[in-house]
């Protein structure tokens, strides 16, 4: 997991982003890992947590029930297995939007899972000390060919570049304040 603290003279937030690898069938030891992820989040006393690959309702429920967070939101993607994008918050979630990516893998490579994943960018707004903060959580198309791991490009480079443009566009069009966080 990646975590950071944002500090100002009048406020600070402690947050983490974590790919929980909760794929149906393929991911190993989900029944053990998901509750442990929730417990680990609780032990870190976070204000916010962004999850990716939280595909299964049972896994999300196990994480949330043990996390100590008060609020959660799963960004749904219609017609797919889901977005996998899940958020936990200590503060009430006031508004949400979701933009599903236009390019997401190739149908002829259905075994990569990308074409059925419904990946995109979710936005939610919280009110923190009287100040709205827009929170953006995303998961772009993955790199599947690890033989190209040390090269700047792979078969999904165009998809990811398009995803990044859509992320930028969603932030510009949907943020509720000048304060925003991208995970």
C-alpha cells in the first residue's frame, strides 16, 4: 500500500491507496487477505482509503467491517463485472460520480480481463472542517506482458494514455473545490 499525509497549518489528512487484488477465481487467499486488509487499515488510523481491484461484494464487506471507517462507496460500472474501485472514509460522502474508460483492453485478449473489467475513475466529495474536498480514485488498464516490464510501452500503452486523459478531464469537470486528491 501507498500512504501519505497532507498537512496544512489548519488541517491534515492521513490516507492510503491499495490494490487489494480481489479478482474473482484468480486471486489467491481472498478469504484471509480481505479481513486482514481491513484490520491493517484500522491499525493505521487513516482518514481515507482508496481501494482498487475490490471486485467482490464479500471482500468489500470484509474490508469495511474491520476497517473502523464510518462510510464506504463502491463505484459501479454497468454491464461489467464492476469497476473494482472502492473508497472508505471517516467523513460522510456527499456526492459521487463515475466515468468508465473508453478504452479498456482488447476483446481478442479477453483472458486479460480488461475488456470486462469496467475500469474508470470515481469521484466523491467529503466535507472536511467546513471545506469540500474532491477525492478521485482510479485504476488504469494493467500491463499484462511482463516481458516488456522494463520498456516504456506495451500492447496497452494507448489505452493507458487515453485513461490518463479521461482522468484529467474528469477531475477538471467534476471537482467540487480547488482541493482534490487523486489515488
